[in-house]
C-alpha cells in the first residue's frame, strides 16, 4: 500500500481521463492521493474532485503566479476540515520567473502563518531555491513540513531532518542524481512518496502518473538496501502521521 502525497489531478493531462488514472493507481497499490490545487480556480476544482476517502485536497499557489493568493487563503480557512495540507507554496528562483523575490517571500510567510493557524502540514515548492525555503522554514520555526521535490543539495538537509521535516521523492529520481543523493542522505523515517503528476516523470517528456510512485519506492529500496515491503510500510506510517489521514 502506498499514498501519493503530491499530484495535480485537476491538470488537463490527467483530468480528461481521471477515472483511468485513479484505477491504474489503485492497481499499482496507490490507495490514496493528495491532490494539490494551484491558485483560486484550480483550488475550487480540487475541492470538487476530492472525496476525502481516496482523494484528499491540499490548497496552494505557485510562487511564479501569485494572482489571487488572498482568495486561496480564505478558501483554505473556509474548508479547514476538508483539506489535509496547505500547499504547494514556496519560492521559485528559476531565471524566467519575474515575480520579485521579496514578494514571493512575503506571500510564503503568509501561508506559513496560515498553516500554523489551521494546524495543517505545509507542502513546499522550492525550485532553484531549496536552501532559501529551508532557511525561512527554520527561521519561522515551522514544525509540520513536506519538502516536495526538494532540489537543494543534500548537504543542506541535516537541520531539516533533525527538525522532523519530510521529503517527498518523485519518480524522476530514476534520472536525477541529485534526488538519488538526497535519498542516500535522508533516513527512511523522513521520506514520503509523491508523483507530482503530470510533471516529474521517470522518462523525460512523458506524462507522469500517480501509479509511478512505485518507481520512487523501488529506488529508495535499492539505494538504501532496505526491502521494498519495509520501505512501503515505513513510508505509509510517515504519511498517515504527517497528513492525519485515516485509511
Ligand atoms: Zn506540484
């Protein structure tokens, strides 16, 4: 049994054949999924497709398109008892992003405060900004964190691990030495499985699917020399604990 802790089921690439996507996931042992809304409209759609039995909603916004972020905050407050996390939210310092870094930080801190107010875990986006996202989280003494697809160096993660932060590992680990290094460094007790579908597929250019989190599990098992069953079992415990999901 596995749970995909981060995907985007409302993305057209998955949404147009959602029934098949969910069926294929179930056949691969994915018993539940956390789907992440990005921006107000997408968050509404995310709530609509979530049944809180297999599909759980998380509400957030991308740091490179922060339009309407205050409406996302309001929506999260209104739906506190339906959602299982805040996010993804964070920083994106990719060269093509034209949103001021100071503004990105200001909004990120607002979402940090929201997660604290609602007592929900925070799922972070940190493209080309892993180290900075971690700094802000530690400065603000955030307790419940999922670092989604962390792209920082493995040398920066010790304090996050000490603090009990989780790192969710996407199927792109199959082609990313950075993710492989990360998995070697981080204890199994701090790892989760995510697809980030339709992004971060194991093969470049392919549409990713939640069923592919089995690839992340297999890589973790191989890199850590821990039997696959034990990997899945421990990560399932981690997941149920951080998201307070009951299966
Ligand atoms: Zn994502």
